[in-house]
């Protein structure tokens, strides 16, 4: 009985604080060991080229000139302040980004709301909406250039002529060309907004909407006072992701218009490419790309702050 009593009253051994700390340290070291290969790869393919770009922006690297490479400090950025083509590209980039992201939000939300309730052929409609996002941007640009916007033979031009408006210079007129590349980008990436909005709308709580319907709130009131406030974090996330993509858009614009006619659709990313690989002034091209990097970082930080405040 004495032995049994001792066995019952004996408390289980608990590890000490030092033992627990040692175990946590071992787990932390093991975690770092596991992620170190991926971290090194990301450092090599991401941070190292980025650091090289920033260093190049302070140098004169002109492969088309006989002048030797040299450190020039802020000369490339001072030159940029006097470069009208740079300011034009910056302005085109902002118009392109704001317009395309706004259209993606509006159309994506409208499609998600329209297909929120079950309708006949809903699965086929969703697949059709998502198809453009699967295509490569180069393919999208070439398809719109050759099949959709070609004068007299393109689908849209044929429809416009059928309606009696005549053929339009979709890709050869500066204004129409800018509108066209905005439409191309919107067409390809609206499915992303639609997909995110659809998932979010299905996850929203139904009790507030049921209570609003009982109180007699109409469809517009429920959308304005319930749906939009509940979707606000999702809207900000979509704006952040789509803005970062739109700021560095290149493939579709290059394959559709090449930045033309002239410089009508030359956004900052495309201008940096032309300066670097057409004019071969790598130092100045790196400076333009660095400015684009800073602009993207500032806009992203402001949007993240807006999301936190919301």
C-alpha cells in the first residue's frame, strides 16, 4: 500500500525552463536550416540583381559610346529631370495603371455579383471568364493585334463597321492605341478580380443581409452599406496586387503596339527597356528602372497603409 500511495502521489516530471529554452533554440535552428536554401536562392535571383541595378544607376555605362564607364553619382537622375520623354512615360504609366485597375475592379465585382446566385450554365460562364488570365501576355497582345483590332479584318473593327461607324485606327492613332492597351490589360486581368471577389462574396456572413432585408433595405442599400464595407479589405488587396503588375506591364504592350505609335503607349517600364537595350545606355536605363522601383514601393506602401487604416 505504501508503494501504491507513493506512485499515486508522485507528480510527473516537468522540464525546466532551461530545457524548454534549449528545445526552442534547437527548433529555431532547424527551421533556419530548412529555409536557408530557399532564402539563398531568393537572395541570388532577387536581391543581388536589384542591388546591381541600383549600383548601375549611379554609373555611366554607354555601350554605343567610346567613353569609358565611370561613377557619375546623381547625374543620371538629374538628366532624368530634364528628359521630357521620361515624364511622358511616367504620365502614360499612371493613366494606364489607374484606368486598367479601376476597370478591373468594377467589371470583376459586377461579374462576381451577377454570378453569385446559381444560374444555368454558371460553370461554363466562370471558365470562359477565367480563360484570358491563363494566356501569356505576349499571346494576348499578338491576338488582339492580329485578330481583334486589325483594320477591316479584326473582329472589333468588323463589328464597328457593321454598326456604321467605319474602320478605326485602333493601334495607329495615339489616343486609340492607349485606349486599346488599357482594354487589353483589363480584358486579361479582370478574371483575377472576379475570382477573388467571388471567393470573398461566398464567405461573407449572411445574417446582416437577412436582417437588412427584413428591415426593408433595397438591393442598392444592401450593396452600399453592407457589401462594399465588408469587401473593403479585399478591394485593397486586389488594388495592391494589380497596381504592382500594371506598373511593370511590358509583354502585352510590346507585342501589341511596341510602345507606339511613336511614344503614345510607352510606359516607364518600356522606356527603361528601350533606353537600355535599344540606345544601349545601360546606366541611364538603370536609373529609370530604379525610379520605377521607388514609385512602385511608395504606391504599395500607401495602399498597405490604407488597408491597415480601413
